[in-house]
């Protein structure tokens, strides 16, 4: 019988959202016929952290309106499912919800078995790319530099990596890497994406070196990236990359929430200062409801001798690591040197450990 309980964060299972016991029994039976386990959420609140990462989401007709009211982000591979008579206005609700299909039981049972089977076939499910998100506890905390360092470190370890810039006011991650002169698409060219993005074509179109590709901002007018575009891009990244690193803005918009909900882990980067910790507490309040695995990284120096453990305790978060001061880092960035590119120093060491934890590779794998 397919699982009806939570699973470890690295598992990618279809998600069924319903509190209708009879409908759930039918869907569990169909999932078993398709050879796949599923996760079950009784309502949108329980579904939120698994909404984006799941390869397939089935929303029961009893939860369609609650999901609309919860303003869950649009995503691909979303199906509204119910019995004849329960989904009479199904397509209207499906369009509002962003569902691609309406499955009416029992007629749609063979079709649903095939959809479940797709989730275990080589070509049907997104690649199990790991995804990490970073957000600064205050302006200038160093989250973008850490995001760049993680991406560079992962690429050095031969992991196919996407570095995604979700902060339109951050100045551009291509500048962090020293890649501003590289040709390739930036966000404005992808704002119209709202469905399935061809993963190989996306990778070819973005600025890249070796195993690292970057989706950043141009220097033109400030634009808003729709959550649908972020969702489509992340879906493509899941299917084509080994690791996705996302740099988030401190003030979350719909696009940032979409990325955050898809992340396996998220880190708040906080300088070891009293005011920075106070500012980070507000950021944590906004971020925590959208992420199931949130921890803090504390960056030195500590002018008031505030310890990293004290910062973590004040924020109520696990301490994922600390960064000692690295005087040459900022000078290197000004010269166009990517963070952690040399593989040595406090930043590189922390990035190697985090990448190893995310991917299961040994930390020494960073060349």
C-alpha cells in the first residue's frame, strides 16, 4: 500500500491533496497500480511545503476551493480529480487553480495510473536535483556571495549546477561571478514562461562555464518576474541539473515564495552583530512558513564578541555554520574573481561541507 505519511526531504513523491476518505482510497489504489508511493495532505496548509517539489500533484475536488483561497503558486503537472457530479464546473476551477487536467473517476482511472507510472519512469519524472535557497538577514549580509560560492564549489565537484538570481534588487549574480560579459539569456527574456520549459534548450541559452549555468538580471528596467516563470524554470532545472542554488530577496514576492517552497534547504545569512540579528528575526518570520528546513549561517567578524550560537539561539534556528573573516574575498570580487573559485579559505570550506551534505558527496570531492 502506498505511503500515507511524510517522507524524508530528498524523496520526490506525487502529492495527493484531499480530506475525502473514499477519494483517497481510490487514488491510493491507482497509485499502487502505477507502482508509486504518494504523499497525502488533507488541506493546503499541509500541502504547502511539498506543493512545488512534488513531480505530480492531484487536488481532490473537495480541496479545490481551499487551495484557491490559500493562493498556492501555479505549477506544472497539477490535476484536479473527483467523481462525476463533484467536478461539474471542473474546468473553470481548474483554470483558476492552474490545473492542466480534470480527471473524473471512474472514467479517468487508466489515465491516472499512467500518470502515476510516469513518476517512476526515466522520462516521466523530474530529475531529483537538490535545491538550496539563501536569503540575507539584512542588506549586505553576504547571501549572494555565499550563493555564488556554493554554485562554484558544486561545479568544481562536477555537479551540473544552476545558480538562479531571484533578487531583482541584488545587482546581478553574474557580477558576483565576474560573468557580466558572457552572452546568454537573462530574466527579462524568460518572464513569459508559464508552462513546461525545454530543459536542454534553457541550459544552452544561459551564460555558462563548464558545469555551471547562471540565470541573472540584466541592467535594464526593473521588471517583476511572474511566479509562473519561476515555477517553469525550476521545473526545467529539476530535470536537467544536479543542484540548484537560489539567491532570494529579503522581501518575499510571489516568485521568491515559489522558489523557497521548492527548496530542500534554506539558509539565512546573518552578520554577527546585534542589529543584524534583530533585522534577521523579521526575515525569519517571513521565510519560515514557506520552508521545512531553515537554518542560519553566521558571518564574522563579531565586533561585540557576539557568538554564532547566540545568534542562532536568538533566531530560534539551528546553526548550519559560521564564516570567519576573509579579507581578500572582497578584493577578489572587485577583480572579477568568483567566490570560492580557488577552493581554499573559510568560504570555500563551508561551501564544500554544505554541498557534500546536500548531495551526499564527500566534502573532499571539491577539486
